[in-house]
C-alpha cells in the first residue's frame, strides 16, 4: 500500500520541478520573516530571486544546532505567534534546548508524512498500535500518534515507563504494532520474559523503530524476541519529527519525504556536496514548513543517498542506515570510532546481549577504551565458572573489536541486567577525558 502515490511515486523531473518551486517560496518566506536568514543571505549577496531551481540550493548558507541555540527561544521562528499551535523542544542535554514551533498546516503535513510511513509498514484500520515514544517536549510520541490516527488504526498512547503494565496490555488488547526506540523494544522483551509473557501470547507484527542508531543484528534480535517485522523510522525535531524517512517492505534504504524535506550529502570537513552513494553528513532543507523552516540544516548524521525507483514502486530518494554521527564520533588515539561499530561486533557473537557501554579515559596522556558488555543469561553461569573462561571470551571479543576499530580495547564482561537500561534514547558512551 502507498498512502499518497501522487507524491511518493512522482517522476524525477516532476519532483525536481516541485522542489525548485517550493525552495524559491521558502527562501522568499524566510528572507522576509526571519532576520537571521535575511542577514545571512545579504552577507552572501543572495536574494530570493537568485533561487529558481533546486540546483540553486548550494548557494544557500548552512544552519547548525548552534544557530538554533544562539537564537533561543524564538529567533528562527518565521510564523507569527498567533499562528503557532504547538511547541516542542529538543532532547539535548547541553546548552539551550532547540525550540520548534508548528502551525496548523505543519501539523497536517507531519501527520500525512507519518501516515506514509505507517502505510509502508503495512499498518491500517484493523491495527491496534502502541506509541511508546515519550510524549511531551520530545516529538516522537505525538508525531507518531497523529499518524496512527490518520491511517485509521486504534492508537494506544503508552509512552515510556510502566513497562510491565505495557507488556500486559500488548497481550490483553491484542496490540499489533508498536513505535519506540530499539533499546526500549529490547527492554520490553526482557520485561516480558521476566513476567512470563511469551511470544506466542502476543499479536505484535509491526515495529517502527527510530530516535537512535541501530544495526541489522539488533533488528534481528528484536524481531526474534517480539515476533514482529521491524522497520526503520527516521526524523529529527529541527526538521519536523519522526516521518522524515521510512523503510518500505523492500527494506532497501529509507524513503525520504523529499517533497517536504530536501536531502543533501556533504563532506563534513569541506562542506562540499558529495555524489549519490558516497557517505557523508546528511543535510536537510524544509520546503514547506511554516513555523520554523530551516535552510540546509546539518544533521550530523552520517549516511549516503540511494537514487532510483524502489521495488515497492516509490520513486523518492532513499537514505542508507545511519552509520554514526559526526559530532558523536570518538577520536581515540587518532582513530575515528563509532558506537555502532562496537554494537555490530558485540551482536555478531552469540554469547552477548545487545547491551554495552564504552568507557573512554586518558591515562598518562594516552587515550584508553574499555568496552563493557553483558552476557546472555544462558551463557552467564558457564562462562563465569572459571577465570580462564572469562579471560578466553574477553580476548575473543577484544580481538574482533581490534580488527574492526583498528585500536585495542579492554573488554570487561558484565552479568545479565547490570548495565543501566534506558526507556528512551540509549546512551552508550562515557567519556572521562578532559578535551576542553
């Protein structure tokens, strides 16, 4: 099923023409309504009349999260306050939060984009769908909620927390779909195991997972333990929220709703555009957003773009899975290290649960990396029987990590359920270095 074939299956020429018209309109809009952008464009000697086609986007300035924080709270808002009907804030923990206002039209566009995502997953009027992202300032909960209602499914606004009750509701209500972070899905599976709810007692068949990077191994783990098919859901509050891109049944990249969000891939160092297929930093321009449009917003997410028609029939450009983040990247002894690399190694070994923590420190001016990882329950007793067994397994994991990361890491095995759980976005890094 395709929610909006006129847009999702539009020819490339038609899409480019539409994007060009919308780009000109949004540049004109921010030029007259956002002093920050007007000053930026004037400094570059650019006027809205200089932006006529989508190719002209490279003439425009970039926007960063710092720009949003420096203009806190409403400095980048384009619509008048009387037109703003909802305000969200980013989940960042440092500095001012990112404040994002939405008009009624924005909420309608967001809901429709989310409906496109859910339809691609196979969600329809016969489903009962649990939204288990956090509600409130985080965009995940309400963003997914509105989309579920638009497709006509019954929504259960479970949010996060009270997981035992949630697990029972999944069983008792016959819930068929769930939207949450991958780490929460695993926590939910652990909770079900603890209270004795088995996979054959529930009806889950569709999972929409996002808000944090996850690997194919993690997908397999979730699918096996919850008995569903897991799909990627991508979004960010600065651009809209969940629904910027989504996997279809083919699961070969995530389709971008590019009639609303224009994507680019740039070199994060030189800021030069990169060709399709080459990995770099993902950049978005909102083409229709009224409340707080952004021009060439640097997401810091690292991925590549995949053009060409998908087997599902959609023609929209697809993005690969997120490899990591340019700002979350750890530089350890001159080597770029991403938590996702560690996760892929951990999940390639049957002895380990998908629970790990990277501890980075600096000792005698030398960076050190410790990887803490939980054993699965079925391997815990036998492995911890002897120091030799512990040592052998730690060495095996350390060797695999070194072959992938190109640096040595000290491995520390942990007992099941001893690494702190998160019911929202998971955190996998503790960096004790003073790098200021």
